[in-house]
C-alpha cells in the first residue's frame, strides 16, 4: 500500500501537477487583460508608471521566464506576493482564508451525506412509491438548479422576507463565536453548496442499494425468513455503502469549484471569493497559488478514493 | 430627475433637523459599522494605496497637512496655516506643535519631508509621482541624478516649504496625503516599503487608531483619546464587508449603520422608515468614447448627430432611477470648475440627428445601415461587464442608434480585457467612467500628450486652455478658462457624455450629526465623520 502511494505520487502526481501549473500559467498569461490595468482609473498617473510597475511585477518578461521564476520560487516554498496594491504574501492570503473554505466545504459534505444517504436508502426501500418519485424529482431539480440562483432564493426567503438569518458574511466584528452563531452563518451557504451533493448522493445510494437488493444472497436471506428491514439494513446496506464512500474523492473538486460561486453570493471570507477577485484582476501569483492548492487537494482526494476502495473491498489490492 | 434629488434632500433636511431638535445632546460611545462592498487590500499606507476602500481606512488613521472641505477647498489639519509666496512658486506650511503619532512620537517637518520625498524616490513603487514631479528638482531626483530635492525644504521642526519651477495650481489641494512616521519607516529601503508589515498595521496621527484587519471580513479602529482635534464621539469604527447585492438586507437587520447603495436598491431601502437616505453629487462621470483615429468619426457632425440620437434622459430617469445628472461636458457639477454657460445640452432629437447625418453625406445602403464613400456606420461598442445599469445603457444606445440607421454591435468584456483593447487603440467606441481628483485640472485625461487621451483628441486650443488652467493660481481666472474649455469639448465631443454620478448613502436613524450637504466625498469620509457623528444609544 505504501509503495503504491509513493509510486502514485511520484510518477503520477508530480507530472500532473507540473503539467497543470504550466498550462494554467500559459492560459492566464495569453488571456487578454493585464495585472496593471487597474492603473487606468488614476487620472493623474505619470505615463512611466505603467511600464515601471510591469517591470517590478516581472510581467514584462516572456511567459516561459515568468513561469520558470514562479516554479523556482514555489519549489522553494515561496508562493510569491499578490500583484494587487496590498502586495501581501500569497501564502498568508491562503492561510487566512483557508479555514473558512474548509469549514464551508465540510459543512456541505456533511449535509450532503447526512441527508443524501438516508433519503437514498428510503427511496430504494420504497421503490416506485410516491416518496421515491418525490425524491427523484427533487434530485433532478437539485442537480439542475444553478447554485447562484438557489443561493439568492434562500437569501430572499430567510434573510430578506423572514429576517431570521444573516444575509451573508461570517461573524460581525466583535460578535461572540457561539455554536448557534456558526449555525446561522453556515446554514444557507452550506445548503446552497450541498444541494447538488445531496441530490447526487441520494441518486447513487438508491441505485447502489437497488443493485445489491437484486442479488442472490439477499434472495437467500429472504428465503430463510429474515424480515425485510433486517435484509436491507443488515445485509444489503453495508455492501451498497461501499461504492458511495469512494465517491468522496470525486466530490471534492465539485465542492471547491462550487465554493467559488457560493462564497461570492454570501460574502463568505474564503478562498473562493479571493479567487474570483484574483481572476478578474489578473493577479497571477494568487490565481496560481489557489489553483495549485486546489489541485493538490483534488489529487489527495483521488488517492483517498482509491485507498478507500481497497479498504472497503478486500478483493482490491494495490500491491 | 434633479427634482427628485432635491426633494429627497429637502425631506432629509427636515428629518434630520427634527431629529436634532428632539435629542440635541451629543452622546459619546458606541460602535459605528460602515458597510463596504469590496475588500480593502491591507495597504493602509497613504502614499502606496490605490483602492478607495483602503483610502477610507487611511482617512481615519492618518492626517494630511490639509484636509478638503465640502466645497473642495483646502482647510488646515496637521498644518495650522500656510502661505503662498507672491510669485506663486512656493507654499510654506506651519505645523501644529505637539501632535503625536499613535505611538507617542511627535510629528515634525521631518515626517512631512520623508512622506513626500519617498513619493519622488527612484525606487518608489506607488502611483503618486505624477502629482508631485512639478516640485523643483523632482525629475532629477527621480532619475537618480541627485540626492537633493530643492523643492522640499525643512525650515525648522514645524515649518516646511514646497516649491515648483513653474506655478502649479493643483499643488496645494494635493497636499492632503496622510503623513507617515519617519521614525518607523526611514530605515526600510523605498523599493521594499510596499512589503512592510507597517502597511497592514499602520500608525498615524488620525482620530482613530488601528486595531485589526481581517481579510475579507472587517477592519476595526478605535477612538484616539489623544487626538489633537478632540476625541471622536464614537468609540469603535468598524468597516464591515458586505455582499453588494444584499446591502438592503444588512440595513434592515441593523448590521450596518451606513452604506452606499446602488440606484436599483433605492426602492427597497426607501421604504425602511428607520433609514435616512443622503444623496450627494460625486466627482464622477460616465461616457462613451469615440475613436477619432477612424475617418468616420472625424467629422464632428457625425459625433454631434449620434449624441442627439441617444436618449440620455431615459437612461438617467429610468435606468438610473433618476439618480444622476445628464452630462454634457467633462466637469461634474460637484466641481467648482463646472460651468453650463454656453454649453449645449443635446436633447434627444432623433429627427435632427438623421437630418445631420444626411447633410453630412451619409446615405442608407441596401441593408439599412448608413454609408458614405467606403465608410459605414456599423461599429463595435466595448462595455466592461459587471454593472447592470451600464449594460442596460448599452442596450438602449444600440436601439436608439438602430433608429438612425447606425448599427452598434455590443461587446461585453471584463474590465481588464476592455482596458487591453483600449490601450492598443483597437476599438471603435467604448463605455467607461472617470472618478476625478479634487482639483479640476483635466491635463491627465485630455492633454494631447497623455496616454489616457484614449479618443485621440488633439486640439491646440484645448491644450492651451489646459496648460493655462493648471499654471493659473487665481481661482476665478481658472474658472473662466475651464468654462471656455468645457464649451470647446462640448462642441467637439470626443466623448458622448452620459451622466454625472450621484452617490446614495443610506444611514440607520440612530446615526446623528451627519452633514446633510457633505460635498462629493459624502458625509462620512475623512474627519467629517469623526468630528461630528454620534450614535443615539
């Protein structure tokens, strides 16, 4: 297992990450727009300042020079400094905002699994019932509805109309960090981000359980007189859950990309809102830093998924 | 639309005067939450910041030599007085004695010298050099030819003189940048200054001391008990990040005490009876620029016809909900240089527009688009994304132009990409806006030698007026020069001027002592906020 992990990281992870950062840097530099275009808003700007700024940031160099400089710095553990007027270290920006994004992602994963799995089970248990159809319909809507739209609807109902939840943000300055506080700030963004997960987990769970139910050993279990609940929850569920557990690895990228949109709707102080700002300002080091980190997390996610296969199913071995 | 603004202002005046009558006693204490829709960047350094939100924080933490009042005139601040020499070439400032930075060290002329000398330094990374290169010796110093700037002269601990080689009218009002503590910064190489920890944890002389900056969330400031102009009434000032689209909800939930709202939120906020609304003219205007390098736009009659053909009243009244003033020249009404004398207002007259185009020799082609020789009135309008009102304006423009036989292809792009195209001069027309500085000098945007002259507008008389305007120190003469210049631009139309902007500020009723006629920077910017505002407990 360890040998597998090392092999996987060295021969697959490293080349993929290298290729990814190369392509990403290429894309953001060939895209129109420049990291200094915000200077256009300053009426009294001295004409020499634009070129001077480009030289200071190093963006007057050809793409390959810029990329190799970035790579060299990054390999030494330095993600560089933000191109915006704040000039803060990218590592600091990420460190400050990471906890909020992780918290939001965990909350939405918990919601997704905590709600998705039970309703998927019930949906399979009572296949073709009204409940099953309702869940199928809900899942369809949940997967289709764009998160920015769903988020705004939630804001409108719970913040604007009912006035029971905040319109976004994450604790006001000086506000006590109570458990209830976490709940009120988290629930809407987590639900918005988690909706798609709930819906797809429910569908996967239903399909997986139905597949297991049709197998011979369950017919045997029924034949020896076990009650239906016993058949499903004791014998079928454990086997049906295995493929679902492995989904977590694949859901991580979806959650992160979703967070980018959801954080902007709810003024959530995480990486997603930073990423959007960085892209619109062509803030190369910040774009690279955030994406590199997401890429590493996605890679870890896929390893977790593979390993969880082996843990869940003794027939799968990697050695 | 003006009536609406005046009506609002009048009602507010009544509301506030009534409020003051009920509880005239100023109360000290409380936390004032100021909503901001964009993050500050954490560059709380007066000579290095570029974002307006960092500027708000800096305004509360630092003091300049002077401050700017509602009429955009200089008033004493760290400098208790100043005199301008008879030849107009130098300004001598006399500092208040005994003013202390938040760390207890006294402010002297050395700090003032450090602040302005740093701007001129060859390795300076900020954007303010253009404002001060007129100082005597600045260009040589910037080029690294000398270590000495005769234009900045410390006469004694509390006296400093700035001088220029030619008279430069805007200099005095530019002397409002916050003064930095040289004892904390002088050892840092100027090229490294933007990386200094100081910038995210600043120390100034201002009415508020810096407490905390939390990325993407808030900035917390506390009243400076020792402030030399008297302690502010409020104890804590919080700049709170809010989601722009949810601004009305933050007001409704009492999560912010003051926030600037967009016209589309006005109806929602207007019905909240505990919120007072303040409307004030800004130093901003928006426009559509022509690319005068193209032959089809070279004829001034074409430009004038297109302006007659665009229904800007509908844009302001409907799309902006009446919050704006139809513009006809590049001096906002909020500026003292504004003049509408002999400035034509180009009302919406589509028939006249068609006639003018026909007279200029444009005839309809097979597909209904106007043509002349090998030129065609079909062009692309670049519109930066992100503002719904701009997008609606562009659609209205497209429709109005189609009525004239002019085909407009709209191109919505993000700001940075739009800027790229404009810089490369690869555009037909584009829509954008300007936020102007305190001094009305239009040199940086309109002189034929500057890069921001995007339309490619070259006019000898315009250059002459601009040059005379910035070197004339008498304000009334400047007003006359700028009046003539506005008439010239209004006739030549390198831009189709759209509107002078107004800002809508919404304040919770518990906020008292707000200035109802605050000038273009609003009732809460800078020390105005800090002197008079208090919170009803």
